C-alpha cells in the first residue's frame, strides 16, 4: 500500500469518526450529499463534484477555465480569459480566496515555478502573444520577447503561445500551440536560445503543440514532453530540442501533460466518436503511469492494450465537455478545467 493511499484511508476514517462523534444530527443532515457518479479505472477512480468551484457569475465570471496550478500553501490558482478577473484563487473547499488580472484577453497557459524558495507564475496569452512572469499576487516581473521582434520569426508567421515550462536551470520553453508550431527556448534572462519542431507530420514536428512540461521522473535524464494534440500524442525531446520518442494516445486530443510524482495526467479536449472524427463535447481525463502506459480514463473508456498497442480511447460517460487541464492536490484529488463548456467553473474529482 502506498503512502498516499494510506493517507487517504486514514483521512476518510478520521473524518467519518469525528463527524459521528462531534457533529449534531441536523448538521449532518444539512450537509450537501456527495455526488453519485464515480468515474475512472483501477486505482484511479474518482467521485465527481461538478459544483465544487461554482461562483457568482455576475461578480466573478469566467469564459473558459483554461489551466490551474497549486502553490505550496495549497491554494488552487486558475487562469481564465475573462478580463474582469483573469486569475481566480481557490482554497481546496472551493471557496474563492482572491482574484486579480485584467490584461489577458487570451489568458491560457499558467505555470508555477519555484525560484529558490519563491514561487512565480508564467502566463501565456495567445491573443496578444504575451508571455509574462508574475508574482503570485500579479506583479509582472519579466516579459519574454515576441519572436518577430528578435528576427526568430518572419513578419508573416503567427505567434500565439499557449504554454510554458521551466527547466531546473531556469531555461524557459514556450509552446507556440496556436501559432507556428514551434517550441522556443529562452534562458533565465529572457534571451533566445533556439526553436525546434515546426508544423508537419514528421516525428520531430507538431500539429497543435498545445502544451509542454519538464519530465524529471528520471532525475539523471530530464526531458521535455510536448503535446501534439491533432496527432493524439505526446512527443519527448531532449532539453536541447532533439526528438526522442512519441507516446501515441489514439482517439485522445490531449492538452498539456501534468506530472505529479510518477504519474502523468492530461485533459482530453475531444475524442473521436462518429466516423472517428474529432467530436465536440467528448472530453475526458487520461492518466499514464511511470512507464507511460494509460491506466485510467475518467469519463472515457477503459484503456485496452492488444499486443502492447493501445487501442482507441473515447468518451464513455458524458461528464465533461472539453477537458483543458488537470491539477492534482496533495491528496491526489483532481481539479478539471474546461474550455467551451458554457462558462462552467472547475470540476473536482475526489479520489476514492
């Protein structure tokens, strides 16, 4: 039994025992019932709490809930493209702590990085082409140059960055997921180093390089995992941009890879339903183990391997519209952000 499993069981027993002993009967009755829907497979099954993050849309609206991260204090920080409040900060109960930000009409990518004990955010705005580093309360600390301004792109090339990740040495990698399909590498001072990828169907190319992350599960050989969403795949590269391998996820239009401990999580924005076409409102979550084998698809079909080849994965339970990101808390619960989901707030998946 893992430490995290033991902890979850201990917390459940403690909470139930405490409630039975100390809470008045009317408080127990008045507490909102847990949702009945449980999704997922194997050791990765979750109870769905669709109303967890709901707020008053008149005072704290969202358009698309794009991405979420958790800081050292356990606060859940989410970015939306609603300029009334680009950043929402929740506690784990779903209560709003604070909000800030009005200048990111295409607020999309949100990455947390610990700079020697001080946590900072990297924000991508695909509409304005801005990639900025901020403090946790929104002060802008750095802005990366637009590749057109430093002659890395031609005037005709589009630049619509969707994601960043930061290497242990401080190098910043920017995924131009809605633009020209490159990953651009800058040093910690914001100086351009290289770009790699580009559009196409070669192993080293991308089709919607929507996300990027540092994979440090092998501490001696950290690599980059880059999304190639229309290819239904993640592609692995060295930190200097050399292609290594592809993780093919048939049917799953995956968003950014999120690594927690030895497990990789990703929101699936669309799956392939009728005639294997990309189908609206067909999202789910996919979860891979340390060997990059899919072990669970909350909201999707059970992963099946035949002769070590992963078979087509599609939505099974219509819980989600378009899953855009997954955040993992320290109890291994998940928080799912959605794009194009009728302005809904994040959904909590409670690990069971």
